[in-house]
C-alpha cells in the first residue's frame, strides 16, 4: 500500500510510524514502532489501532478517527492535543503524533508518526521545579521585605507611644500601628489566597462602600504623580462577596497600575451596571448572560503585549525586576474573583494603558429578601453566659476585655480541661461556647462536640487563624470567626451565634 520510494525512508526513520486504513486496522508498522510499542510488527499488523491507545482514551480516539476519515488533512506534530499511547504490556506513555493521509489503490491510508516524549516531560518537570524553587525564593524575599517593613513600623511607633511624656496624645501613633497591623493581616491573606487556603465569607455588599473605604489608602500608595479618578454608580447596587477580599483585589489592581505609570498618569476606578445578553458572548464568552455590577480599574500606563497579557494571572509571573514584585498580586486577585462567582477581563495594548473589568452578578433583589428575613439580634443582658477558651494569654486577655465590656458574663479557660470543669458545675448555665480551634490536648471542635452531647442547646462559636482548621470549622455545624478579628467583628459574630438562643428563653 505504501510506495516503494517512501518505504525505505519510513523503515530507516528515527520515529515510530504506523499506517492505519479507513476501518482503523493497522496495515503498516516500521521497526521503530515495533520497539516503541513492544509488539512484533507482524503481530501488530492486522490489529485495530486501539491496541496501542490507552483504554481510557479508546472511545474518544474512535470518534476522532471517524471524523478524520470523513475529512482527512495533514496535521502537524502535537498541535493542541495532550496524547498518550500504550505498549503491549499496558504501560502508558505521553506522545506527540502527526498525521499524513495517502490515497492508495487499496484506499485511504493514514500514516501516524509517533514521538515518545517521556524524557522531554521529565526534563520539563525538572525545569518547572527549578523555576518554582527560584520563584519561591523570590516570593520569600519579597514577603520578608514587606513583613520587615511592617514590623519595623509597629515596633518603632509602639516605642514612640510608650516613651511619650505623660498626658501626650499618642492617637496618631496608635492609628499608624493599627494600619500596619492591618497591612500584615492583608499580606497573610494574600499568602493564603495564593495557596488556595483562604476562606471567603461572602456578604451582601454595596461595591461603592468597598471602593470608598479603599480610596484613602489608594491615594497614599499611588503617590502624587498619579491622578486618582473615582466614578461610582449613582444608584446603589448589591453584590455578594467578601468585602475584605474585594478591597484587596482593588488594591492589587491599583498597585499594578501604579507600577505601569512610573512617570505619572491617571488611575480610574469606576463602578457601573451592565446587562449581558447572547449578543455579548462573542466578546465575553466565559461570562453567562445576565445582570452584572462591574468594577473597572484602568490606567494610562505602558500597557502590555499579547504574550504578557496571556500570563498575567499566573502565580509568580512578574515583569518587574528582582525584589520589586512577587508575582502574586494578579494571581490572587484572579483567584478571589473566580472563587466569589465573578469574572475578570483585561484589555491592554502597548502604549495604550490597561483596563481590568470585574463582573459580579447583581443580587440586589436577593439581598433585600434576605435582609427582610434576617432575625433580630438578641438584647445583651448579664444573663448571657459565655464559656471562653483560648490558650494564648494575650488573646485571652483582649477577648475577655471585649466581652465583659459588652456586658456578658464570661467564664475564662486556658484549655479544654478547664472548660469541661467549668461546664460541669451545677450553677453554670451556658449560652455560648467561644473556643479556639487549635489547642493542646483537645481541639476546640472536639471540645464543642463533647459539650454539645452534654448540653444540646449550647451555641458554639469557633475561632482560628490556621488555614486547615478554618476549613474544618467551616465544614462543621458550628459558627466561626477567623483571626485576626476586630473587637466589633468579634461582637458581631457572638451576636449572630446567640440569635437562636433567644428561643430557649435566656437573655431575651
């Protein structure tokens, strides 16, 4: 079936070649095919080609083969496909395949040239690991740099406040310390987002509120050479996101824009409504039709070429020099948006600036219904009794001050054993267990389970700063608040956890 002139080339070629007819039967195999597939070629010829296709891919291969026979064409090596082949003993290995079709007196013959790329994949894996380690080194250097800056500010301003003369106003120093601590918390969240360990807490949010709360920090960070223009929806809408994480996304995009305008320019942050229908799918094919609220961040900076734009959301990818960026900002922003049910789209050309547009579904009607159905918070009285368990003395003291200052009765325990001893006293009537998740001896979840078996009506509020424990807590039936939290954030979580306890006739 193969011409005499072509046969010596195929026989002596470096790669396996298999000839298959229109029915999918192997009609030719060269010596290299015999060695690669571990089949004697006189046994291979006459068998269906699926004998050298992995079992899991046989059905898909049959469909592709049928389509190719209907409209045969020359296909270059490995274009757009992740392929594998199978040896006689069933072992699978990655391959690239190019196809050439021949019209012979006996009918159509498809010649498949096969390249075993096992060795190449191993080298690629080694190169990827080397680059990853280099990126991790760059990441750790960048993170250490940022944390050291933050810690220097916290320590320095704390010393200034402590050494101030009696009666001096240290409010400004305390505000700076708080801002630095919030930056550190944000950096930790960024690391968790990169590791896909962050736990988002979606709320019904007015995007204008998030933009407004972020604007003062943005003005400080972008510098005087960049003009900040903010244009927001005239009528408020509602999206469902974690407001802290959304603020981080806006901040990341704005800082990226700042770095693209070293000589100054304009940064425009806008919120608007958009309705996408089927006619918009050509431009936004990944976004379903519907009503959206859009947050856009645009700059007049250097812009990006197509190759750079295709990689901007990759972790560790950065065009900045060593020490100037970790390559995490846009990657974490993308992860937060997608995990929040949103979509992010970017337009950029060299010299024409860059525009990021974030699409979130408009849930205004849903939020209004939820607001109407939300039960009223319980009235705080001294009859609300909380068993509080925390093994870290500083956090135990802080939380105790917050709770007692709000009017709660608090039983304080440093570990699960003390908590169980308190709960066993006959005079104690608990409304709420507030406990850290990670503690020596017994975890907070185990403690909660044990106490709930003894006190079925007990409300539980877990708290933790460990990513893995956050996930476990979220998957449990208990309420949860993540560290770090503000005093008001803690009180809000306590109130939410106590709402159901009103039905038990205590504290209401």
